[in-house]
């Protein structure tokens, strides 16, 4: 009896809930339908946007891969193009990689197009590495690449003007890499360690001593020149045959010509 009563009560509760739901849907059904439609549209738009971004990013990487650095002209055009792609990009990985490439290629051009290194390209390398350090200071790879790159920029400036201040600038950047514990075991750490050990060698001014001016030859200076060897007459049979033939050819107006292929000789008239 009790079980039947409980069953009856449950059926009454279910009927009541259905009645309440029906009443609520009758009153707010249109609003609920609109909300559902909005949710579906938002999901569709989000999916399309994600796919569009993926396609755009893939195209961005493809354009970067097609850049050429085989000549100075191609490198110049490619770096200009890469700079524009980077300024428009929103993907952080693409921006990080592109800034590293810009700095490295600019450093290469700085030394390739001029000696001492080009001031223009060295400046562009510094701008790329500073941007990398500003935007990705918490990324160990970006941190190491930026500071090692800026140390090289300082080396190039030293090669240009020989100022000692550039040595301390390079030391500061390399020490920043060594002091960053996140870079332990990363190749940039060992690179910075090796370079800081060679700072004195790299930042040494080398000057070539100019040769002494040539002395002007005068008649008085010829007095100090040893006398020439006095010629000694020799007999005709002591003269080498080849020289003797040339002397005789000069006297009779003919020159002996030797055919190198056959080893034969013939006399021709002296064209002079």
C-alpha cells in the first residue's frame, strides 16, 4: 500500500514538473529558441574564424619559406618583405622566429657588403634583436638569441670606430645570458661563455705600420751604389749555341724559329 502511494506521489510530481515546463515553454519558448540559435551561430562563426586563421597562418609561413638570401639583392628584398610580414602577424611563434631571422641576416649582410661592417645593416640587426628582447623577454630562446646578437652588433661597431665602450656593451649582453639560469644547458649559454672568454682578443685594435717613404734617387746617392761588374771578353766557342744563333740572326737580318711540335728550325726575315 505504501509503495503504491509512493508511486502515485512520484507520478504526481512528474506531472507537475511537465506542466510547469510546458507553461514555461509556452511563455518563453521564442526567447529560448533565439538563444539556442545565437549559440549555434556563434559556434559556427568561431569555427570558421579558426579555420580562416589557420589558413592565413599557413600562408604566412609559406611566404616566409619562399624568401631567398642567396645574393645581396635578394637578401635586401627578402628582409624588407619579412619585416612587413612580421609587423602584420599576430602569431607569437611566427613573430619570434622572424625577428631572429631578421637579426641574423642583417648581421650577415653587415659584414658581407662592406668592410668595416655596414652601419646601416648593423643598425637594422640591432633593431630586430631589441624588438625580440622587448616582446619575448621571458622566452629563454628569444632572450639568448637577442643578447648574443646584440653582442655581435657591438663587435661590429667596434670594428667601425675602435671605441672601447663597445667592449663593455658586448660583455654586458653576454653576461646577461650567463646569469640567466633558464639558459643552462641551452647552446646560447655555451656560446656566450666562449665569447666572453675571447673578449680581449676580439676587442683589440690592430694597426699596420706604414712602410717608410722611398728615398729619392739622386746623382749623389748613386755614388754609394757598388760599381757594376766589368764585362770580360770570351772566345766564340765559349758562347752557348742558342745565344750565338740569336746574335748571328741579328747580324744577317733573320731570326731562327723553332717549331715546338716537330723540333725543327727555320730562318725567317726579321720583321724589324
